[in-house]
């Protein structure tokens, strides 16, 4: 979307709404894509094709060597789980796009002063009260799930490229004249795909992020494959690994990292980027006392990480002398950090396991995170920090009950299904179990049993409905099938009895009105369905909250149904002569009101004054994603301004990882 020559141009920025994860059509589409992906495998041959194409353009070395950068330090931004709603994604992109970021004490939000104009950035001394002023990342790493709900070329352009282009459309290297902009590198962009990027077999991802020299605002694509290795000054490496959807390695990728292990020297430091935190998944699935050798889905995922880890550290009899400083991941939409706790591990040798999936997707709470995780069969790591905290996450669970109207389609189908099932069973025999006087008495259960066995059709349809509820409970069972079975059965019985109870009270009331047959039937249908879909919806939401609170199920669904756009996070990493410093940066409140500097189409641009106008615009925005046609002037550093300053904060004290003192800097 960014031109190679510095000319004023027009771009279209689509302000996409956050993904509605309980949208019925989305659930169906995503389920089909996930099933196809699972059935056909990871389609890793696509990665092998990329590797073959790369071999056609040999280079030495076969990694990105920035070790001779003129400066003594390099800054890197790590962002994962982006490309959802415009406001959340653009809020992080806007912070990342600035030349400097000012931060206060740990936990205290620090409002960022807006740039004075569209072509000027704030200098490092223009952040009053800041304890830390961090320069922008020269290298940006997208750590998986670059778009939601699934990858397409259009979704990448609207949900990922657009928000970043608007945040930083232009940046020249120092000393590069505008007439030679095609020679500029801007900020270097590296990416690894997550499961949402793999749903189409990586096709759209390859088109957008595996074509070197392609621009995304001021960020320029560097890699040809879906994985990479970068060598930074002071012999610090960053390895990005693509595990696809079934956590497998293609042979060329394994060969690539095996070759990189031979490039390691004693004292080298490595930061590993993976698409999901297998260290958390393992404990959540099997518990903290899990058998280290028991093959499970999450353990197989960790085994792949272990394979790369062994390449970095070497085998017992043939150590490389390198250190694994940290493993970075997204996938879980929050921030958490574990560090090794074994007594035999010194401060210098500690490995930090960091999940930072706050780039733009809905918030996922941290209340179910395990206190300790196991690294391989020897080491354990303890939880040191999380954002939001467990108590803050618990207080957000009940938010699932807010705004049920957002999910009216799913609730309508759920209510219609339950009413239809009750009606079908009621029509099977002369005895009534819904409108009889003895609700939940012996006559009720006798009539219900007679209806079930009256013919194979009601029995089969009831069984299929029960299986649907069990399947829904099992989607988040994490290896707990008995618990999921119990939850699914309770949920079905609750929904069924809600439908019976409503029919029991509504039908006699309407019949008692003495209307003719057609108005009576019509009124019964409207009132029963109208009451059932709303009550069934609330029962579903209460089920999600209860299952998450008491059975540790549906931890993701109870937050995805809320689509919480706040509580975002990313990492800014400094590589310097004394070691590596990681700054975990949080944003409690995103911006949802942006002013575009120059728009060609007036609708939806800038701040809207007046309560009526804001409500009217919000109604339009909820139905149609606003599209702004924006002029990008030459050398503009941003296209938007937040109407209320963004206020990031340090989630915890900067993580200082010192050099081991063993390196010769050869």
C-alpha cells in the first residue's frame, strides 16, 4: 500500500469492528476452516516450496546479519495477536509508530503527548515526568496471528496493514534523500504465522509477509520464508519458528535451524519466538503434576520447542556454549512471564518464558494461569507477573452478561432449537408434559419418557441436540472429557427446562384470552420464541461464567464473548553491550476516537460532537465499517491523532538479562 517514491497519494483505511466471536455465521465459517485445516494437515509443503524458491537465490550467510550496525544498541518491538478491531490494533500501532515512548513508574499510566503536526515527532526530551524514554524499534516482529478471524488478502489489508500504515506511513533512513526513497529500509519487519494465519494454508500470509522489500507503512518486509534467524550486535540472535497448525516441522525448516546452530559461538545469546506458549498449554491441559513422558497435544507442541532448544544449547555431550535468554509467544491474549526457579540455575542462566498476545485481539484473562510450569523434564519456571492480574481477570468474567443483544442471531437459533425440540416431543402423544398441572412431577417425567420413545425421530433429534451441547463443552475441555461431559449435560438440561418452563406458563395464559385459533397460535409462537431466545441467551452466558469459575472450562469463550478491546500489551527490547533489557508495556485503555488529518470523504472522519451525532454515528459504525479515503502527504509520520492521549505503562520493572561473562566477542 506504500508507494516506493515519495509522492502524495491516496489510501483507503477501513475501520473494522472487533470480531464478534459468537456470531453464528462466523462460528460456522471458522469451524469449517478449522476442520479442513485439521483434516488436510498443516499443508507444510507450502513452506517447502518457499524454501526451494529461497535456494534459487543463494546468499551467504543464510540469515539476517545486523551485527555490524553502526550503533552500539538495537531496539526491537515484539507484537502478537493483532489485526482484530481497528481501534485496538491502531492504538498499539500508533504507540509503536512514534519515534519515542515515555513511561513512568511501574504500573502508572503515562499519557503520551501528541505530535505537534503531521510531519514532526516528539523528541526524547519532550516527555515531562517520564522515568524511561524509549526510542522506536528498528526491528519489528509480529509473533503470530496477524489477522482475525481467518486470513484472507482483504482481511490483512483492512485489519493489519491499514492500521499500521495510518500509524506510521513514512520514515526515511538518516541521510537518505526523498528522491532515493526506494533505497531506504525504514523499519525492518519480520513475522511468524499463527493458527489464524494458517487457516488458508498460508496463501495470504505468503503474499503479504514473505515478499522482501514490500512495504506496510514504514515497515518493510525482509523474509522470504515463514521463519527466520537474525544476528544482532553483541552476538545476540533472534530465531522465529513456524509450527503451523499441528506443531510440526517441515524438513527444510529443521535443516535451516540446524544450520543456524552451527553458526552459534560460545557465549552467544538467543531469543526464541514461537507461535504459542506450549509451557502454559501443557499444565492447563494435564495439571501441574502431569506425567512428563505422557504424549498429549500440548506436550507434542512443547517437544517441537524442545527440539529447537536443543539446537541452541546443544546435546549433553556437545554443548554449543550458547544461552537461551527468553522464549516469546503470543496466542494467549494477555501478558505473563515465567522464569526458571531451579536452585542450580543462576541469575545469568535463567530463561524467561513470556506470553505477550496483546497486539489487538480480545482480552483473555490470566486467572487460570498455572503458578508453575515445567520446562522439559528437569527445570520448572514460576509465574512472576501477569497483565491483567488474576483478581482483575476474575472481576471481568461477569461482563459476559452485558449486551446480550450483540449475539441475537446465535441466541435466536439456540432458542428456536430448544422450543422446536420441546414442541416435537410434546406432539408425540396424548399426554402433555409442558402444560400439565404437575410440572416436574411423576406425570411430567412419564409423559416426557413416552414422548422420547414414541418413535426413532424424537429420540434421534434429542440425542443429536445433546451431542451438540457436549461437543461445545468439549471444545475447551483441555484434556478433561469427564468434566466437559458433566458441563455439557447440565447446560442441555438447563436450556431444555427453560423452554419447558416458558411454554408451561405462556401457553395457558394466551389460551385463556379466548382468541380464535390463528391469532392464538401466532401469539403463542411469537411470545414463546421471544421469551425463549432471550432467556436461553442469558442461560448460555451464565453457563460460560459458571463453567469458567468452577470447572476451569470455557476460559476463552467467557472473554471472547465480551470482545474486550482494552488491556493491550507489547514488548520493547533493547540489545546492548551489557546484555538485553525487555520492557513489557501495557495499555489499559485503547483509543476509540481518532481524528484523521486529511480525508477526502467527510463521513466518519474525526471527532463527532453532540450526543445525538455520536449515537447516530455509532449505530452506523456497528452496521457498516467506516471507510476513510485519506491523503498521505510526502514525509507524513502519521495520519491520525487520538482525541484522548494514549497512556501506556510499564507492566513490571524492566527485565534485565546480563551477559554471562563468557563471551570473547570474537
